[in-house]
């Protein structure tokens, strides 16, 4: 009914039976000599470049090398920053019928142990170190705890690895329904869960979100600052240029000055990133002097995008901006603002559902569909929904109901025109600078400190990062610890972006009748302050 917050899937026939490998082979058939990938390092003379023919050749060689060590269906992890070999490995694993487990290069020992053991990864490709994180040393310490991890390959040995494959190795048939990736995503309880994404979901989502909505064109350069371990980086910003026979210009890490240089030098068409990145670009000393005449659109997602930021970007760059609302479990795009939407819709909403995505807003308690304008939980159904959480049937059943609806945990409204707005979250997930963070993991880390008796971690609004992590700590009787000590304690156990930046020491917590901490009251205390 028109007055209910339900949007049926439209243009379902646009979904194709694709795999990552077939997407790449189609690009090679259409434009073999076209530039496919550029290594966006600062020195222009050092930027390696791949045509589509080059990319397929290298990916097939790597796929044969993979099949010399792994069986189709096994899981192989990648732990590195944004290097071209990461992209080639992604394509090679897909061609070989392997499932790629993407790992944040900022993770520390305990976090890495969980991802590799829970995913039952049989191999890992990694860089030796990255930004002070001694990754090879960390993995060496963990090897006794990971008996199923048979193979370790450093990316510095990539050429030798590629050459190790047999040229007669036959690549397997891969189905669109086969798992392509496992990406570890945040929740509100326990440790991260591995969302199993299939080929059909990630290929079509890249096409129906970026390619179609942004009108991506052959030969255009797409400068990609997003980390490859995210769906934003290795799905949308990698597969969409392939689908459109464009060129991905890959930043090795986010640097606003480098991103501006690459947009100018490579004639990039997108001005994009999570809100934190956009603010850094706009505030960079070289912004005013950068030639942005090639840019056709701005793009953001991964965190709440303030309306004022949308207007500021559009005014400063002189192009319309699109916002994508996404969740890893949805491959990832769900809704998106269109470039020809009104300025108010572009700034103040999350757009309408993407093609072939069904949406409804429901009562989180009862499940009934809400009326338009009423707040409820956003649910989505369609080709894009993950298979489930790897080896977590109970948590999968909580996320995907028997009718196939993915319950996102986000509170939203749908207006009379079908535009969505996010109003909050059923879950407690914190999104800081585009990074999903869940409080329980941080709380567990703090409770391991002998001085800490109890703790509650919440997210509070932040103008730069979208949200900031705040920790309320109750010390044990007779114990002492200050902010600096607890900060250092968390940094030893967790990635830097998870470390609380706001600290409050309390003698008691507001509790519910059943003894649970009222986190909403803690958030209100900080917001009021």
C-alpha cells in the first residue's frame, strides 16, 4: 500500500548471472588495451599501469599458482594496504574458486587470530609491515595457534609466487552463487562476524549502484582512496570500473594531498571518500590550486554525511554529490541518492532503493510494516543479501529472517516520495570515519585491565569523524588508573581507530531494572555536555 513504508524491488531483470571472473573477461573482450589499473603512488614515474589484457593475464597466472596450493572452496586471507597486487589477488582468487578473506592491516595480534581462526583460512598473503604494525612478526607469533594455516606468502615475493603456477592448470567453473569473499563486520555482541558475500551480489551491486547511478563511462579514471579490505574499496570502487571499462587509480593509503594530485594528473571523475576524507580534502592547502575540471560528481558513504558537508562539497567542487547507504551484509549498497535528485534530497536523505533491492521499514519489536514517516528498522531483500555469517547459523538467523529479509539494525524513515533517512541504530555500532566499531570488543579489552571493574563504551556525534568512541569506566575499589594508562592498554590490544578518545570515570552507572547499563543516558550526558 502507498501509505506503508515498503518499496518493492524494481528493474529486477537488470540482475545478471555474473561472477567476478566473467566481469573481468567481458571487460577484456570489449576493451583489451584500455587502462584498467594505476598504482597511485606519489612519484608519477613510479606509477605502474595495467591494461585490461594485462590484468587478466596476471590474474589467471596467479589463479593457477593458487590452485597449486589450494582447493576451490578454501579460504585465503589478504592482509595488506592498498597495493595493486591486492586487486590482482582478489581477481585471481575469484577465478580459482577460492573465497577471499579480507583483513584490516591495522589489526593487532588478538584480532588477527580471531579472523584467521574463525574463517578457517588455509593461506594468507601479506605485507611484512605497514605503518608501524609489524605484520610478518605478528603472524609468526600466531602460527602455532593456527594449525590450519598451511601457506604464507609475502607480497614482496609476488612475482615468484605467480611464476610457481602450472601453465596447464585448468581453472574451475565458478557459479554466481559461490562465495567470493568473507568480510568481517561489526555487531553489538561478541567478536566480529564474517559476512559471506557471493559473486552475484558483489558484481551486480557494483553495476547497479556505481555504474548505473553515477553513469560511469569507458575510459574514465576513478581515483579510489577507500581501503580494499572494505566493500567500498574492493567491491564498489574495484568492480565498478571493471564493469564500465574504466580505470581504477588506487591510493596506497589515504593522503588528501596525494588524492588531489591524482585527480588532477589522471583526470579523475570522482571526488569521493567518507566524510572525514572529504573534510581533509576540502581543508588541504592545495585544494584551491588543484585542477578539478575533470570531476563529474562527488561521492560519499560509510558514515553519516551531514547535510552541510554535502552542500559545502557541491559548492566547492561545482558538481552534484551522491550518497550511498550500504552495509557489508548487503554487498553492500542498499539505497543511493541520484545526481539529478533535488539539492535538498541530495543533502538531507539517503535516496531511494537501488535497482532490484526491496526495502521496508518495520516495527523492531513486532515486525509490522510502519507507515511512511514513522521510525522503524530498515530491512532489505534481494540478490544483494549475503549468504550469512560464516559458521554462525544462530547469528545468521537473527540477521536474515525466513522470508529472506536482511534486518540491518538501522532505524530509518521513508517519506511519501520514497526517500530514506536514517534516524539512529537498533544496534550499538559506532561508525567513526567510515570504520564500523562495536563497543563490546573495546569493553572486553578494558575489562582485562586489573584496575577496571566495569565499563560502557558508546558512540557520540563528532563533526569531523561522524562519531567518536567514548568510554565510561568504573575503577575497582582501591585501584587507580588514568586516561593515558587505559588509552595505552587499549592500543596494545586493538586497532588505533577503536581506541576511545573520550574518557569519563564514574562511581556508578545508570541501570535498568534487570541490571543493564542505560547507554542512552550516557550518550545524553556527553551530548548535553
